[in-house]
């Protein structure tokens, strides 16, 4: 009997988890490389297998741009939202089946909003189906020398088979800049505007760290907070990869520290010489990222506590410092800077003005864009379930602990019933706007928590049950 590489990885991961041999990893992978030379400036467990989460979408962009270069599709080609795409878990745009979005607008939505439904629409538009697109992802990955990566979906939603490494993601980041320099602006968009909504990027280095100019964030409870980031200084561009951070603030702080050290250091290795044993089962971080974050956060802070970077040039928020060019700020302080304001890139739903070409949608794999001979076979295809499902794809109470765990410990007092009912009504009216814009769990001040999520009057065990399924599903399915 012959097993595929992805099947063996899934089986190994499931067995290790079942026997308790995969514990939440404490040390997390990172790497810094020079884009032009490929020199490795620092690395820590850079070849360890890891769940990519939404940084998967960099691979999706690579395959889509390669298809554009080959003439199989154009940036003006509309991609159609299939029922399968519309069923994807948040973060998502939420368009209806049959909606059309130009490939260019779809790529912007993919990078800024990290929309999982758009990722599937791109995959189906380029290759005909998600499965055919995943095959293209794996072929492109192998051609680039990404020896530790296996791809099964275009958006990074939880699947134990989909793994990569910090080294492989650095290779991918370099390839995007070197092979598609004309599209580098895709990774440097601070915000996008759709109608009256302005949606900011999740890459908190943009506008905060001097020279930050791209790439992509990712988050699931199993993967932790991931980031592939680029920055340019003195004509030199570096890429830093940080995987498995316990929260977005520390992810930003560590990446800033690594980049600053990279700009001050020389080569210690090359991407080609880093030892690689191929893809293996990735650790599941849900306990340390979404339940017991204290130890992991403390370890992260120990690495970056003394790191500082120069400020006052190239950071819009700090331009008021004027000539104080030698002032320095700690990496943690940079991560805590207020969100900068960006001129949003406008996107829209529908075809480009005057476009009269074919529409890219589900079809038989290998069929050209515009041929939908087997539309019914692919448009409604569901994700695997039951025995064939990924061991980490089932909903788990991750977001409950991440967002509301501390408050729930104090919930259950009947005396607050009247106040809770009033606050619940106010929170309900505000919920749609929050859902559209916010895609990564972020800590909130206690006062704000109390106002937005009141404590129910019923006993704790009963009060938690109604909200748990919805919250768990949205959190574990993965966000940017």
C-alpha cells in the first residue's frame, strides 16, 4: 500500500497527539534573511515543521501570479464565488455565491482582510478546484526548494497535513520579491476600502517600524501568531519570519527586534545549507497560545526585553521627532504604538469597467478559464468530515479562553442580571461592525470587556452553553 506524504504527516500527527507526545512547544522558530543574497543573518529552529495558518496565502499569491505570467488568467479576470468558497470560515468577505471579483481585487482582499472565502475563489478560478490548486502549490513549492512544506488548502485553515517551516517561508518571501517585483505593493497595503468600510492590515509593523514594507500575518490556536515581514533600509531588504508567538503584540515586537539585529549583522549561513529533514508532524500550540499564555509570553519577552531600534526616520507616527534621529525605542514600545492611518486602496465587487472576457470559476482541473464543463462536480464540494477530517479541524474552545476566559471566571452572579441585559442589547447592535474589521484576537481593557460582553444571570455552566459553539467555531477555524 502506498501512502502520500501528506497522509503520512496527518497520521503521524494524529498518533503523537493521541498519545500525548506532542506538547505545546516553548521555543518557536524564526529566521532573518537578506532578500538579494539569500544570506541567513540569524535563525532559530528554522527548519522545524509548523502550521502556517494564514501565511499560507503568500503561497496562494505566488501560484496566482505565476498563472498570470503564463497567460492562463489576467488580473482583470473575474473570479466567481462558489458555494464552497462562501462556506469557508472567517475571516471572510462574506460575498454571496455567484458574486464576481477581479483577480486583482481578490488578491488585495486576500492580503489585507486575509479572507478565507476569497482564497478558495482564487484557487478555483486559477486551477478549477481547491485540490487542483493545492497540487500547483506543492509543485511550485518544490520548484523553489521548499523541502519542508505540504499544502492542502489555499487559506491556511486548520489541517494537520498542511505544514511548512520558517526557512521555507523565507524562501517563498524572497521568490515573491525577486520574481514578481512589479507586484511588491500587494504586500505593503496598510488598509483597503470596500464601499464605506475601511479594513486595516494585520501587519502591525507597517507604519511603526522604520522601513517596514510587507508581507503577511497568520493565526490559529494550533499555529500561534505567525508573521512573514519585510523591511528595507539603506538599499537593503530583509525578510524576517516569526512563528508561534503567544499574541500579536509580542509577534510584532520580536519581529522588530530580529529585523534590527539583522540590519546590524552579517551572514551566519545560507538558506541552502540549513539542515532539513523534510516535513514532519507540527506541534499544536493551542494550550500555550489560547489557554495558558503566561509562560510563553514571559519567554518571548525575555528574548526581546533589551532590544531597541532607532526611531525618528521613516516612521510616520514619529515624524514629529524631527531631528532627533538617534532616539531609540524598545521593540515592545514599537508594538504598542497606536495604529497608524493609511490611505486605503479601493476595491470593489464586480467586473472591471469594459471587461468582456471569460469568468474564472469552478471547472474540471486543467480546463482553461471560461470552460465550466464539470461545474456541478466542484462548486458544491464540501470539506472532508468524519474519519477523513484533519485532527485539528474540529471546533475547540480556543477563543473562549483567549477572549473571555478571565471574565468568565467571575461570571454567574444573579445580582447583575439587569445590567447584563442592557449591555447585551447595546453589544448586539454593534456586533456587525466589529466582525467585519477585527480578525485577530486582541486583549481588551477590563472596562471595555464588561461593556461589550455582559455577564449572564444564569448559573455559569448554563450561561456558557449557548455562546460556546459559535465562538469556538470562529476561533479554531483560523484567522489572520
